[in-house]
C-alpha cells in the first residue's frame, strides 16, 4: 500500500463515489483525466514515481474490497501486475514497476512479463443503450451527443443482457459482438455511413444469423412470366427455403413496380426477381446484411450468355424497403442507383434475354441507351467495353436493339428526359412497331 498512486477519472456516474473510496486509502492519490489510453497516462506519470511501483487505478471501479497490501515477490520485481475480470484481463487496476519504460511496447500483451490477476470488483457500467433495426442502423446514431468521450454506447439489434468490459489500455476501440456494437462516444464524429469509418474495430464474435427476406417476383405480361415464376417457386421448394414469395404483375413502369413490391414487403429488405430472371441453382436468397453499414440496395450479378458478360443488369436485387419507398417518382434512368447501393459480385441468375424478337430488342435497346448516356457523361473503360459487347453480339435482335438504342440516344442529343421515355412499356412497344411493323410484340 506504500506505493505512489494515481487514479484515472472517467467522469463516470459513480466517479466521485469511487474516488472518495480511493482517497481514504491513498490520501496522496493524484487524480488525472483519461487521455487517449491507460498506456499514455502511465508513460507520462511513471517517471515521476518516488516508489518502486506505481498503483494505477480507475474511477470505474469500486475498491472497497480490494487488497492494496499486495507486495510483489522478489522474482516479480519487473512484472506488470494487472487486476481484471475474466471477461477483460487488461484492466482496470495496475501495479507498474518503475522500469516499465525500459521496454519499447504499445500493447500490454507485448510486455515481457505480465502477471494477470482475476478479481471480482464492482464496475460502473456507465453506458448508453440504443436499439436499432435494419431501417435505421447507423443513421440513427447521428445527433447522439453526450459526455464524456470515453462513455460507450451499447448499440444493439436484439436486446440481450451480456456484460461488456472495454479495454482502455490502447486507443479507444469499437467492439463488435455478433449484431451488437460497443461504440465510444469518441468515435461518433468518424461515423458517416458505416461502422468501418472508424479505424479501430475489434471483432469479438462474427454475425451468426442468416437473413431470410421476402422475394417479390415482378412481371408485366411477358409470355414467359409463368414459366420463370414456377422455376423460382420450385427453386425455393427444392432447397427448403423459407423466404416468402409474392407476385407483382401488370404495374406499368419500373418505379411504380418497385414501390408496389416495397409496399407489400413485410420486412425492411426484399429481393426483386424479374420475369426475365432464371435463378441460379446456387443462389439461396440468404444474403446477410452487414449491420455495420447503413441501409442500401444490394446489386447482384446476372449472367448474359448472348453478350458474354456478367454484371448488375437484368439481375436480382436486394432492396431496402425504406429507400425504395423514399425514392422520388422520377429517379432518373436507374431506380436502384438513385439511392445508396453496393454491388455484390455473386451471380444470382441467368437473364432470359431472347425468348422472342421483341423482348430481345427491348432488352438491348433500353440497356444500351442507358450505357451510352452514362458513358458520355462519365466515360469509363468498363462502360465502353460493355457497349462494345452489346453492339457486337451475334444475336440478330439483340444487335438490332443495341444499335437502335445507341442511335436513339444520339438522335435525342443525349437529352435524359427524352431517353427516360424508354422506361415506359408503351414507348418501347410503339418504337418497336415503328421500326419493325411486321414483327409481333406484347
């Protein structure tokens, strides 16, 4: 007990109460604010210690029942002694030898000789609890203000009573335990759209649940819609998948169809499977949304056999219901890309591009119109390559649609308002009828 002593004050709820207990034992204790880490505070104080060891205590701990008569044995003279709980062995009580700085370390575990003691002490869990769901994760942290910056937020999806002890030895970290995050208020200024915006994250346990979201099959009277719906339904039954399947049919325009699908979803996320999509046998509709990211649409790849490409068009998407409903009625050329989104480079389906002449022409016409406009506004090697592949396809009606789409955009002088007309079913029918009056369409 006859060693120098410092107490690090976290300004926690029981700070004064716990420091008063320490002062009765160590009237000469120096109370210091927490700055960055235990390690930084110790480095700044150990050189001023007048005794062979320095007690480093915390205002988070109730020390009524702690044995401060501990004196290291002779063979322990160079050891760092740490008293922690079994859940967190890196503190919050230390006995530091004066020669501590002779070793060039940052992490406690790197010190040559650490003696870890396990002890039962009352700990002040001065934290903030906030629940989230997939419609507001990350976003509803914005504006959350409190002090001190060392206080942790328990940010959870499912309410559980687990006990959490952070380590303050190093810089403040975010801890991830399954779908629960422990976030120091210090990190709040970093977080914009995801937990990963903060550089220090420690994963305790991986997310162990797989998501099972609704599936909306979206069609508009295509001759092949029944067949592909049955293919999808059979895929779910064969693989014993529990996703709820429902059908959105006959809604004119993609925006309205997406919004109708969102309205009928019973969950925050739903898959959109289009009539021309033939689901990949390995695609199990079990994509698990990362709770460390805010809500967004997820774009899977489709295989386009006739064009020799795989990318996110004519594909299956996983939509955020909230973002879909909040999308304006005029989102531009691409509903999905209007909102925050992420590409998942997994092939979800093969696109049925050419079941008939009209469908082949329409698919190519709309896709190439969009690609040509985008590539003019923001040229990329990828878009240029995709346009070339569409224009050079050996399929007669895909080729005609691709070239007609390119010509259409040029004739419109790249006017986006005119080009957006191609996303209306009636426009495509009339354009096809104008160009190819002898051909059948639906």
